[in-house]
């Protein structure tokens, strides 16, 4: 059972009471200690897609990713301890029962360590050692994510949230989800034109609720909590994740300088559960990649980088650390660089508390920075 809190207990009620209400300030601020930790994967031939879901099997110590070098083969599983390749789970494109017509759109750990892999129209299910179990057509419009809700796959699309019932039928609950993504085009100071667009809805589940992160052209703005009885609450995202960005994100990648439009790609975050009952919103951001939230109380910890940079994303919380994916970058002889959304280096770095008091029971082993 999730622990209860004392003085933080009113925060979630205040946030949920009004649509779009601002969140209270962070109870604590954590920083990613990039000077400590360990490297898991460091391979120049890897091109791990950081815009897609990367589930963690915390019990078995496995990281699941999609890699551009292996995209025709399927989902790759790596050891979180050694970085060694464990297996590749075939998810070819096609119309067969074990295939996805338009490729992968989302992944999630399933019951008992299995894996759900969503395409845009159906979900494939695999057991804990990667054997195919079956498929499911949720009929939720275009599917952008999947999770496990009470032992059954649950998908999110613009048609709403749909769960597979134990008899194989589909259970729809909550209202439909509107696609309000926008596209932003901007010219950098050296004359290059860059374009960014809003991200599709993403989903994470507990045993009885689905958390849907919806975003717009200005970044993630709401978390919708869908209950199976049809009840829906709307939270504003933590204030630190909604702060205004500068017109240009000028960052250093090694010895190269990059100017980026501060639109939605720097704000691309995803919802996860941390294995302790807390909701994590985390991903790409120049300065504040995410937050860890107690869904019972609303008490949360803001997660910050030690400095302003865009050459890596903080993509998941594992125990008392953050899983960091460093983006592939290359430059020219004029000091200009191109930054990819794919990563070839994965590392684990501890979190340090730099201010505030811990939320009760949250990340108990995190120390002072």
C-alpha cells in the first residue's frame, strides 16, 4: 500500500479542484549528479530512439529500447547491470498477427514481467522471455501508448482510454482525448530553419488508474487521471515543468555550439511509475527534465540538471538514480553541430537533494548534494 503523507496531503486536492489550476511549489529539488554513477551502454553504432518508450523491468534488471540500427528486427533488451544485449524481440512491420502495420508507437512492461508493444492500430503481447503471446486491437483511434492496468493491456489514443477486458472485449472509460498538437517553425540566428511539433498523449498505469500526459505546442500542460469507473481528474503539471523558455536554447555539445528553438521537443516528457508508487514525468529539457510525484498527496520533487544542456535526456528514474541517454551529435569545421534525437550512450547517475524537505517515503536513499 502506498504510504500516506502529513503536511503535503492537501496539495493534490488543491490541484485537482480546478481544471488547469497551478501546482504548488516543489517540496524538494533534486539534481542529477553527472559527475558520479556508471556507464551502461557506450557504443558508437547504437542509435537508441529516445522519443519512444523505454520500459524498465526493475525486478529482472532489464531495459527495453528500440534502436535505429535494429529497427527491422524489433525491440532490444539490455542488462541494466552490465549493458549486455540479452535478446531482440521481433516486431516486424506488416499485416500478420505478430506484425505491426506501421511500426512501434509505444511500449510498456506487462504483467509478471511480460512486454506490451503497441503499434498505431494494435498491441502485441510477449512473455518475460520474449515469446509471442497474442495481439489485441483496442479500437481507440490512433494508438500512441500502452500500459498494464490491473493485469490487462490498456491503450491511449485520440479515441480515449481503452482496456482489454479479461474476456478479450474492450472496455472504454473516460472521455476522448483531443489531438491539440501544434507545429512551430523558427529560424535560428545563423539562418537555419527548424521545426518542432507537440507530442502525442502518453500513458502510465497503476492497478486501478491510467495517467495520461497530454501536451500542446508550449509543452506538457496536464495529467489526466482516468479511473475505470469513468471518473476523471485533471492535474496541472508541476510549475517547474511549465516555466517559460527563452526564445533560443543555446547550448554546448562538447566543443560545438547549437541554437535550438525552445519548443516542444525540449519539453518531450513521458509518464512512468517508479516502482514505489510514485508517478514520474521525465524526458527532454534543457534545464528541468522532470518531476517525481506522489499521486496520493501531490507532494513532488523537481529533477534538475546540474547545468543548462540539451545533449542528453533524463528518461527514467531507477531506484535513487536517473537513467540518462546522451544524444548523438556531430559537427563541422565551423563549430556548428547537429544534434540527433537518438542516443548511443546510456548511463545511470545518482540524484542529490539540493533544497527542500523530502516528500514522506519518496526516494528515501537520496542524500544531500
